[in-house]
């Protein structure tokens, strides 16, 4: 575009808006860039790829130990998402000392029992249940969508004792029927807040 036309347009816009809006150089750069790219011929596929080194894509394999570590870190994160800011401060110490080591053991035992092909498909859910629902997280097969192990926490009211959090898990090996208790943590005599609050 001719320089005199650009300057004339800029002055006109400035006068019409009484100087409150001034055209920036980005407008002209974008306009000039657009006209230049239209004029240039698009490179062919071979021209685009001839400068790159071609290597076959190999799947990224991680060891069982790395997978365990990733699942354990994600498990801790999901647990604290579930606890929220009202519950976490009160049960954090006991959870870290008593419950979480048992969660790590259960995850480790599950990973050890699985084949390498099944391990490559494992993932962890990222949406704990709120309100008074039990789900903390599930470890599942991404390809099939089926759960492998489910970690839950239930709020129990015990007569005269008060409220407890019962941490437990279920496995696919018995169709999630058996309730494997990890530990119980005392809350108080008053009703606990909802999860994720």
C-alpha cells in the first residue's frame, strides 16, 4: 500500500475520533504481511519436509516404578481435591501418616500384578465426588474404560463416638464386591462438611 494512503487514512481516523483512537503500526504490519503472503507461492509438501530428518516414531515406554510414582502423585493430588479446604487441615497429618502409605501399597500391588500391555493403558480419574459421595479416584484402563481399582472414603456416624472417615478400596478381581479397609480417621461429634468444600 502506498505510504501517502496510509498516512492519509491515519490522519482521517485521528481527526474523526478527535484523537481518542489512533491507528497502531500493527494494523499496517498485518495488512502488509497479508498482501505479501498472497503474492508468494505456497511451498509444496516435499519442499516443506526436505529439511527435516525423518525418524520413525517410537512409543514412550516407562518402567513400572515410574508408573507407580506417577499414579501415587496423582492419587495424593486427587485426595486433597476431594478433601477441600475445610477437611484437609484437620485430617492431613493422620491421612499422610496412616492412610496414604496404604494407598501407595495398594497401587503398587495392583501395578505389579498387571501385564506390560495393560500397564501402558492405565490412567487415574480426575474428578472426585463432592457432597457426601464416596469416590476419591479410580485407576482405570483408558482403552476399555473399565476400572481396575477404586479408592473411596465413606463418612460413618458411630453412636456416642461421632463421625469417622472410613478409607477403603475395591478391586476388579472380585467385581468390586470386597471392601478393603485402609484406615478410619476420626472427624468430630458434629456433622462434617461436604467434600470439596
